[in-house]
């Protein structure tokens, strides 16, 4: 589907000026990677939320997308993306929790291939449509249980998880390439922390970073 030019670029509260204010806020919060900031500026976030919420699309806040899920706060999307590509852009990356596809769209041009898993069928279908609309053909989407990862495509140089687990999923750790990085929230409620895990052979080095708030990582598939 071809998006009308005005819809891609936005007007009023979805205009370029509004997006620029968001980028400036992210800079002030410490996001320094210019490639990441340019993706935040250029990806039309208003296309990833319901029309009724479009006027709030460039606020630095999470918004509901249905099915008990949210589109992540732009700061968190930018932060996780910057952490994943720091030190080198992954040749092959895995995303767990496609959701509406916003994080997917921000990350996609920064990796060689992006494999993304969503457990809710309706969300995956919508995300697939948006990838086509934005000509992001390097993304492969799959309806599956994120806890299991995507073993047939492993190993991955980078894994980004957009849902919180009580502990690091062993399946995902084992699908990480040597030298690869896993970015994900771990913990429950207000105790969630964003972790970066780097694989060094059989050793997984962990860095505890920001306090975050994500929906829980749930097993199974919802059709």
C-alpha cells in the first residue's frame, strides 16, 4: 500500500517541527548517536498508533496499541537501539516483541538482516503491513513464542527484547553469536532493569543499566 505523502510526513501535531522537538528532548536526555536520532526523526510514529492517538505520537511516552500492549517510549526505543549498535552494527539481529513495529522500523536500516518475532497474530499482521508501507524489506516477521527465539536463523550478532522477563532466557543466550549483544529488560514491576549482555565464548558479561517499565514477556502464541 502506498502511503499518501501528507500521511508519511504528517501535519500539525505530527509535523516535522513536532518531531524535531522530540529529537531535541532525546538529545537532552543523553541520546547522542546521530544515526539513531535521525531514525527517530524520520520514522512516522503516528502511523503506528490508532488515529485517535496520532496527536500524541511524538510525545516521549508509551501509548496503548491494543491487546494489553504498548508502543514503547521513544527514549527507550532510542536507548535500546543505541546500545545494540554501539561498537558495530549487527550483521544479523533478532527482535522479540514486534508489537506495532515501531522499534522494528527504527532498528531495521542499522542491521544487515532483522528477524522479528511477535506472539499476537493481529499485531504481527499490522506490523507486516507497516513494513511494506515503509519499504523495509530486510525485515522478516514471524508469529511465534519469543521465549524460544528463532533457532533456525541463529546465531545472531544482536538480540533486542521488548518485554520483561524475570530472568535472562537461556534459549536467547544460546542463540547469541560470540561477541554478540543482548539488550532486554529483566525483573518485575518497578524492579525492572535494562541489561546488556555480551557473549564472550561460554561467558555472558552483564551490565545493569536503566530502570525501565515493560509489559511482561509471555509464553505461547495468541491467534
